C-alpha cells in the first residue's frame, strides 16, 4: 500500500482535460541528495565525480547511456556546468535482464523496457513455464515470453499535456505532482527535494503514458475546477473568513486523498526491492491486476520510516492489465493450464482463447491452440 | 432611465477598453499570438459595428499603440458606414492620435492601408496632414526609408525638395544639401559618416563596414534615443562603454521596472541603491501633485510564475506590478505591499510559485486599508476561486458600505474571455499596460463596478475626447 506521508496536497491546477495536483513537502528529504561520500560507502559501483553538485535518483529521460561497460543509469539530476558537459554523468551500473531499445512507429512511440518499473512489468514471469507441461510450445519453454513488447504513448502525444505542464505554477516547496488526464490518475511523481522537482518538472512530458490516457486526452472535454465556495452565513468577522478559507484547503485535501487518488493509494501491490542505498530502498511494484481497480506499476524509494522519497508510476492500460492478470494466474498454478482454468471457473479452452486474445497465444502449442479455436467456434 | 441595452453598451465598451489597453496581439503566458490577435480582431469589429462613436472615442483613452493603430485602421476602411458628422470627428481623433503614436507605427499603418488598397480621400488627407506636420522629414527619410516611400506613393504626394530623389533614386545626385541625407549617402563607403545617422540605421552600416561593436557604441552614443540607451545598458556594461550609461531616473517607470527585472538578482542587490533611487524618482515624477494623497493603501502584487509573461512580453506582468509598487509608494500616505510569494524585498522580485490570491487578500483586508489594489493576471489557483469568494463575502457581510475601495488591475488580456480576467463581480477590474496610467485607470474602473451608468460613461468619454482634442502639448509616450 502506498502512502503520501510527509507530503501535503495543494489545490489542483487545471488546463483543458489535464489536472495537476501539487504535493508539498514541509522539509525536503536531504539524505537522498547523494553526497560523494555516500557513493563510496553505500554504492561502490558509482564513479565519483567531484564536479557533481548533487544527485537524486531518476529513472529515465537523462538516463540509460550505452557505453563500453554496458548499461548504466544516471544518478538523476546532476547540475553540470559547461566544462563538465563533455564527461558522462556519474552513474551506477544496473542489472537489466534485457537490453533496451526504443523505436518510433508512425504516430506512436513504442517502448521496449525503458525503465525500472516497466521492465519490472515486462519481466513478469518472463522466464515462461517453469514446469514443462505438455500444453506449452517448445518456443515458450526455451525462450519464455521473449520478446515481450508493450506499447505506450510519449507525453508529447497526449493532447494538452504540453501546455498544461508549461503553464503550471510550481509551488514553493513542491516535491511532487499527481497528474490526472480526464480525471483519471495518469501518473504520480515525487522527488526528495524541491530543486529536483523544478529541474525534473518538464520531464513529465518525456514520460510514457498508457493508451487509456491517450484516449482520455483526445476525448475528454475540459475538466472543471474545484472552485472554492464559502458559506456567507458562517462569516461574521474577518477571522471567520480566514477559518473558512483554511477549511477549503482541508476539504480539498481530504476529498483528493479519499476520492481522486484512492485508486493509487489503496491498491494492493507486490513490491520487489531492487537496490539499497544507505537508509533508502529502491523498489519497484506491481499492482494486483484486478479488473475493477486502477492498476499502476511504478518504482519507489522509501526512507526508514517508509515515507516515499521518490515515486514514479505508470498506469497500465486494460490490455496490459489483462496480460498481467493471466500471467500471474498461470504462475500461481505452476503453469498448469487446467488448474488455472479451474481457479478461474472457466473451461480450459476458454482460458486458451483468453491467452490468445491477450496476445500470449504463442505460448501454447500450435495444435492445442487450433483445438481450442475449434471448440470455441462450436 | 437606464435600459438593459445601455447597461450592455457600457459593459461592452469597458470590456473593449480593457482589451485595448492590455492586448498587443503578442503571445501571453496562457495564450499564443494567433489567439490574441483573433480575439482582439473580433472585439474591434464587434464594437465598431455596434457602437461606432464610442469606438472612435476610445482613441482618446489610454489604449495602447497597437490598438490605437488598429482602431484608426478599422475606422478608415469602413468610412462608408459613418455619417458625415461622425466622419469629421473621427478624422480629428485619428489625426490627433497619430500625432502621439511613434512614427514607425504610423508608417506601418500607412503601409497596411496601401497593401489593402484603401485610398479614399479622407485617408489621403490624414496621411498628407501627418506627413506635412513632421518637423524633420529628412530624418524620417533616413530612418524609415522604405516606409516613407510607400507613404508618399500611396498618398499621391510629391516629396519636398531633394527628398524625392533621395527616396526614389538616391544615386542620381552627387551630394545632398541636407546633412543627414548626405551622411546616409556617404555612409555607404565612408566609415565616419555613419556616426551622423540614427542608431538603428547606423547599426546596419556598422556591420557593413565591419566596425567592432565596442567602437561603434562609443561613437554612436550621442545619437541614441532614450529607450535605445536603456536597451543597450547591459551590452554597454559588458563592453565597458561608459558613455552609454543612461540616467535611469529619467526613464519611464514601467520600462525602468522591466529593465530592473532583466538584471540577475545578484546585480540587483549590488546596485540596490542606484536602482531603487531611479525607480523612486520615476514614481515620484509620475505621481506628480497626487503624491501622498491616497491615504492608507495596501497592494496585493502578483509575482507568481504566470507573471513571467511570454517570450514576446518578457516579465511584463511582473514589471507592471513592480512599477505599481513604487508608484503606490509615492502616492500613498501609508503603504503596505503584499507579494504573493511573501517576499519583502520588491527589488529582488522574480516570477515563481503559485497564485494564492485569496489568502493574500485576506492578509490585506486585515490591515484595514482605505484602498486595496490588486495587481494580478487573475489566474487565482491556490485554491481556484478563493479570491472571488473572499471578496464577495467581504463585500456582502463585512463591508457592505464600501469603506475600503478595492480595485483590481490586470495587465494581461484573456483571449478566451474577450476581456481581462476578473476576480469577482464585486470588485472592478481594469486593464493596465503602463503603471503610469494607474490613477486614470482607477477612475475608469469605477464605471465597471456598476456605479456609473452609460450616461455617466458617455459624459466621461466626452470630457476625455474634448480634453484630448484640445490638448496641444504632446504627451509623454513610451
């Protein structure tokens, strides 16, 4: 379960169909602005660069450079002067299971795993069947789910997002934002320090967004502002007026957390720890893949108290949720198709057809799949 | 008896004046140039068709140069719609306004008339009178050569003396007797001659002769106009050309505020005394005999991120707020500024953060001022609408007699709403482009609060028109 501990919700800013809800930190989380010493002690793999002013953990955008030593990811915001531009940013090597690639298609941007969370989702039961039941194809047994591809939209493709981000007024002390498109929660983004946020705010445009949000942006009309409303009858003095104004803030924060962000905050997540740096833990999480819930994947850095120092989420689209759900189901039943079908309460061939519809048909043996198709037609 | 139509007319006119004061058809923070222009064009046409006499009278108000030229243009192309009497008054208003406009804008209007093929008798007469009343046409011939040429062609006029040759076949003469014309001729091959030309023209020749920038600036310095000098301040500082140093105290207030905001904060802190002194001096000069007469004033000044303006109008809203701050300091007996960011040091203002107008207005009302001025683009967003609610409740419950006069000045035209963005119906909103006009705007805003009807508004306009036409002294334009 996620929390927004340590962060205060401030009133949303709306532009067209996009609503941005700023999150304020009273005190920045200082420890995560990794100092050179910390690199040496906590993460030995980091090259220490004396010119590095500060750093926080950022997954993408600036990240992922190919070099002779393999894949590496930058340690986030690194303010670099003109002279330092020639050098590679300080970075740490990360263990990716697959190489990364990215290719633009017509009107769409297709991503193979671009960052941690997505890679976490893509590598979900990536190994394929663990037990060689007869129903799985030889290809699936040998190579697993490879190649596993998911599609997403680049932020620049989301209509109205660019303008909304441009005119958004960053609050003093702002350390995060919740981004809604057509009032569907698209992404949560939290960083440890306001300076990081200022530097990284434009990167929201370079992020990827699920299909759902792309359609929301195209179809949604302007979302309404939640305008303040004060009841005349309660005001007898200026102090009353001030109290009423303060109440507006409280009510908005309560409404937001309980209604608007509930899908993110109250979901169930499977958390996998990826990296540990001093008191902080970098983990990625997968959602419950429940059909009736919002499903966000993401990565999070928590401090000792479990407060999020860094958070970034991606909302899965329907088809992605379905794939996730089926894979989890199969894995939970040791990849026995009959057992999984029984748990789902459907005949075996129906599950087979679902696998195919979800784009996982190649896992099944060809002749079996044909048989399932024939039965489904009957 | 006021009819509904009268109220609508008064409202429409105020809306138009607000637009004509603020919008320049350039990009703003929230809308781009095309949106601004389309919106403005519609508004001009709407007002011209429905209230032609009021539309013409707007020339007598403090509308900005862009809109003054647009009004003149619209009146000239639609002369057929006007009665002879209207036409006569319009002609006088246009002629008077053209006197006040910077020449390049007038020439651009002439060029637009030429390209649109508008060449009626009145247009030609206006062009003729304007050109004839230029004291130094030779100077214009050098500085606006192409534009002047088109104007002469279009108005079917014969340029006086050697000007005709200069404009149309300058190589024909061996030399010109007018010094500036001859300097221009010689500047084509002689380096020394370019220093007798106006700065903008000389700049081109300097590039042609490959004169180093530093040398050029040192020599051209006496020919700089006041605003050119202001624009070149930082270049001159970098190149260490001391001569160009401007006397900042003589600059118009809002321009000066814009210049101050263009400096990095560290420089502003270093030159604090000089800059503050200049701003105060400009404010005192603007305030004139009204200085210290406004009683207890509190100002809510917007330095949120949206006050950074746009690439076209860089930091303009913030510059207006800063200029208003200094002007109010001069006007008020007792003055408290409240910046939205909570900043105390106005000189170091920078556009950053959200717009919690509601809370800031509450703080201001707590100080129980006689006058509360709000300078903001009206995008109240933390939370949205709180400022409107606070002002509404304040007016209805806590201050029904209007002991405290609240005026909202808005430097940004909202293209979508065809008006400057209002905070609340309970509070009058006026557009503002230069802080120098603030006293006049506060007066005009009175009509917006519904206290003055159309009759009163018309009377006010008539007074302004009479004063405008009778006035002989050229106003300070910037």
